[in-house]
């Protein structure tokens, strides 16, 4: 597939997904995950109700496996705990990140097709994790 065609397809997919998220999470935020001055991923999240909804988190493949997603998730969980808020997310059953979510205190709470619904109660979390986000722009400051 030519580069221009691939870029057009990706832009179209992003637009459709972004529109879906905006319709279903009208108070949700869309943030770019950055390392220094480089855009390395995206984060959709909604803190508007009594449950933090982690809608989507994605890193560019070159930045996966380096602990960035783990540090970001720990920071999000720490902030939710600080605000005494429960959390919720959907994750594909075959996604290995489910193990990380379990270590962060998420537990299975249902399913929706190929997705598992996971919840985390409003409970304390290691505050030192918040400080471990060095090098990333913090979406909560």
C-alpha cells in the first residue's frame, strides 16, 4: 500500500474513533502523551463523574516496553486514589497489559464481546508512583 494511501486510511480511522469517543464520552479528554518534545502516544480519559473512565491509551511502537505506559498508568491510578475515585476500563481479553492492570488493583467486572471490563475501587495507592512520571508531560497538572 502506498504511503499516502496508508496515511489517509489511518487519518480516517482516527477520525471515526475520535468521533465515537466524543459522542460516548462528551466530557472526556484527549491528550497527547509526550516524552520531552516528542509526541509518543495518546490518552483518552474522563474524570467528569464519580468513576474515572480510562477510554483509550496507546503508545507508538518504538516507545512500548520501556515502562512509559506503566509509569503513566501508575500516575493515573495514584491521582484517582488521591481524589477517592473508582476507575474503570475495557481491555481486550488477549492483551498482555491485563496483567499490569491487575497489579495496579483492577479486577474483572464483566465483559463486552472481545473486551473485559475491569474496575478499581477508590483505595489508596503508592504516592511515590506519582513522582516516577519524570520525563513525561503529566496530564493532571
